[in-house]
C-alpha cells in the first residue's frame, strides 16, 4: 500500500502505483484503501470506466469513503458525459 502511495507522490508514477495496488488486492481483495488507490491511479491515467468500477467497489467495502462518492465519482461521470448522475453524486456527498 505504502509503496503505491509513494509512487504516486511526488513522482506521479501511476503505473508503478497501480502495480502495487493490484499486488495488495491479490492477497487482500477486500482492501478498500487499495481499491481507492486503484481508483485514483486509473483515473489519473484517463481510464474512467476502470476508475469508476474501482471507486464503486471501494465504496461497497467501506461506505464511509464519502470523498470517493461525491468528489471522484462525480468527476468520472462528468468525464463520461453523465451530468445528471454527477449532480446527484455531488449532492449525496454533503
């Protein structure tokens, strides 16, 4: 987990970070923090469908990850042109 976070900051090595998060998920598939990290790195690489899936999985594992719902998922659905859904995601955050 920590190696993935370190790869993202300050180096912005999203591929290395993704590799680390996927490695964590192999041994711990219900790790919400690793799913959240995977969401961030796939989003940073422009892979919106994968990012949304990882975010929704992280939220299902830990519903208290509210920053994912409003902030990240909201951005993802805007990026895919689903504006009404984005508005709903942001409003549920508060």
